[in-house]
């Protein structure tokens, strides 16, 4: 479990991942094509109301800024709260919004805390937020199931939306790579199946969408420093170097070549993410 949230290791790894993948472009397109019709339209919040948006672990804000830009088309008044455990990411967030004059009307509140810490200390009334985002953050929670439930029950308003994004459980691509890595490192894996189980167990109404893109994994095959960093990031591990330089390296790379690569020239790994759009209904806990 990650505890040093201000370590530059995570930030550097994500920068490498963004460099080697179509991550940013894929999410920008998905938000542009689906956010209005598949997410925002499900919120029963009047356009004249102040929309209250809570981002859990939004990092440096690249995705939140796109979401806010889409929300502003319908809601000119927005209060935005970021709950982020890394001071480094919060400072990056400040810099990113400073360069966006179109967001100047938004009231920003940036809080250094984990989701669990925020739930313990939040001084807002029940049902305060209309929109809560958790984009690739549940992996780092001690009890992600309880956090999802508490946010839904205590902080999300009736008619609001909880937006959760995790890696897909579908075979092939990054999902298969992670399952192989976890077998040899004896760690647990969290994917879309786990989130489905949590939501179904509570009777929450939800729909899903998929974001797909590719990652250039050639560095893993060449055993470069970037390749090691990429493997650490994709697998949520810290011993990528041991794998790429260990006795099982040939077996690991053979598995990646057979099960994870796209059917084209090069070493491109398929990445699939699942977006959950969870609607808050009256009386559901």
C-alpha cells in the first residue's frame, strides 16, 4: 500500500506512462464524446444551482480540468473540492488551473488528505456534493469498498453522480500483464469486477463506459530504465527491475508478447479502462 504520497517516484512514473501512451488523448476524446450525454445528463441538478464537485485523488488535475470545462457548459456556478494526499500534485494542480482563464469563475478548495482522512474530518452536510469523481484512485485505498459506500451514502446528493474509473477485467493488454505480475509477486489485484461487485452488493444503479488506448511497451523488451518504470506503473509494483533482470524474464516477456500486445508491428500494449457512472437514488444506502 502506497504511503509516501509526496515521493517523486509516482509522479515520474505517471509522466513516463503519459509519454509512452495515448492516455491523455483517449480520455480527452472520451470526455468530449460521452461526458455530456452519459454522465452530466444523469444529474438532476438545476442549471441555476451551484454545482458542488468533489474530486478524490485528482492529482495534478488534467482530467478534472476537462470535466470542469464540460460542466461549465451547463452549470456556470461551480464549487470544486480536490482531496489529494500529495502536496506535489496539489502544487501542479494550482499551476494547471492558473493557466486556464476559462475556469476563473470556479471556487477551488484544495485539501491535502487521503479519502479516508477526508471522510473522518469533512465538515459538510450529508448529500453535499452533486458530482464525485474517483479516477484510478481506489487502488490506493485501504478499504476501497467502504470508501465508495461512505461517499455515496454520506456525501453524494440524491440525483447526483459518483464517477469511478478503474482498469478493466477483460483479458488481454494491461489486464493480463497485471495478472501475470501479481501471480509472481503475491500481491492483490483490483479491477472492474471488484467495483461491479461492490456496487451490486449495495443495489446502486450504474452504467458503464470504456476508454481504450495503447501503450508503447518496447522499453520493457529492451530493458531500458523507462521500461522498468513503465512496468512498475502498469503493475502497481516496485520490483519491475527484478522481473526484467530476473530468471523469469524470458517467460514474462514471452507472456506479454503472446497475450498483451496489439496485432500490429511493434510492442504496443492494449489498455482498457472502465468508467462507472453511479446514480444516487432516494432511499438507497
